[in-house]
C-alpha cells in the first residue's frame, strides 16, 4: 500500500476539485477530518465556508456574481448525534435526513447519483465519522458515472473500523484538470497524519493546495472520548 504525506499528495495534482480527508490523530485520541474546495470558474471560486453551529455551509462571497447556486451552495458538514457527515454536495442533507429515519449511510446514498454538470458528471464524495464507546470508525463513498456515461452510476463505499492512529484516507472528485474533468479512480488514498495541533495541520493542507485553484478549507478535530470539537475555516476570499 502506498502511503503519502499530505504535502506529497496535494502537490501531485494542480486540480483535485473537492476533497475529503478522514483519519485518527497520531495520539489516537481524536478523529480528524478536513474538507476543501477548489474552483476553475468565476462561479466556483466565488465562495466561502461559514460555520453554523456544529455545521458548516458554503456561501457566495459576492452575491452579485452568483450564476447558478444549485451545485455550489450546500452544507458540506452536519452532525447527527455521534455522527459527523462530510460531503461535497447537498447529499449531506440526504444522509442526515435518512439516517435520522434509521437508514444506513450506504442506503441513504443509494437515493442519489453523481452531479448533473454535463460533461463532467462530477462524482459525489461523502464521508461519515462515528464515535462509539470502543472508539471511532468511519466510511467513505463515491458515486460516479461509468466511463462518463450518465445513464450508469457506479457506487463504492469503503468502511474503516478501528482505524490506525496517525493515518488518514483521502478521496477527491477529479484526477487532475481536463475537459471533461477526469473522475477520481480507485480506493481512497492513504496519508500520514502528522502529530500536530489543528492550526498546524490546517496550515499544512492550505499551503499545499494549488494557489490558483484553492477556494476554502474546513478542518475539525473531534475528541473521541468526549465529542468536544475544534474547528478551523480558511477562505481565500476573506
């Protein structure tokens, strides 16, 4: 298995699109998650992350420049009891609402497909962290078109029980720039999680995202025992 540093992986592509990182801190005491967005168009770059209680939403930086909000304005992060949901679209709400009705993460996502942004058909990537008495576990999902064919949806879910301390999994929407944009392929990548406080990790991720394309970053540390959270948000449009 290939294990990369955060810097190596983020510098491997100029355009990851949107990305989710989930793992366990090096000391084994915290669940760690990060979500970032990148953009090529004026509309995609015209966004900021805004905290809203324990949730987080996207918002237009300049409302006068907003063209089409339906794929770029959403809640990337919501919390349902002991579960933290992180996604790249409004499927956050789908997962929240259907899990609140006793459906599973995977069942909730079976009601959704990739985005309707032809010709890219951007994958929907999602993650969920569960804190339990014996520790934490998490899962990641990607919904993508089959070889760019919008009549066929491929669904992959990856579940991680008792994850290794100091490791994280990373999934993102694109395998680089292009027209149409090439979708992510394969299993989530494995990253080393350095033994650092949240501010240092936030800086590490932000500084290694492509300067031209990065838009916003969210990072959260969740104490596995107590559920107490630390959150950081960085916006290029400040």
